[in-house]
């Protein structure tokens, strides 16, 4: 029988396990970025002045906001 046609269960299992760990590590980062972008757009959209995205982000990220995002992330 040809070895290339055989399915290697253990190699596939290990590959899936690595990918799952990668996804689990990246999920919090992606969620944090999404929450920050949504929040900045809400703050950015509620100002009458011409404000850049960077300025809106830097002026809104107070210690209280870090606590808020930590709470949202845990929930």
C-alpha cells in the first residue's frame, strides 16, 4: 500500500491542536481591537471638531476605559 494515501491521524490531530491554540491566543487580541475601534468611532462621531482617529483614540483611553474593556472582555 502506498504511504501517501494513508491518513495519519496523529499528525492531523497535532496540527489541529496547534491551530486551536493559535486561535485561542489571537481571539482576545482581535476582540480588544474590535472593541477599541467601535468605541473610538462612537467618540469620534460625537465630536463637532475635526479630530483624527489617533487623537480620538488617545484622548478617550483613560484608566477607567481600560477597566471597562477588561470587564467587557471577561463577560
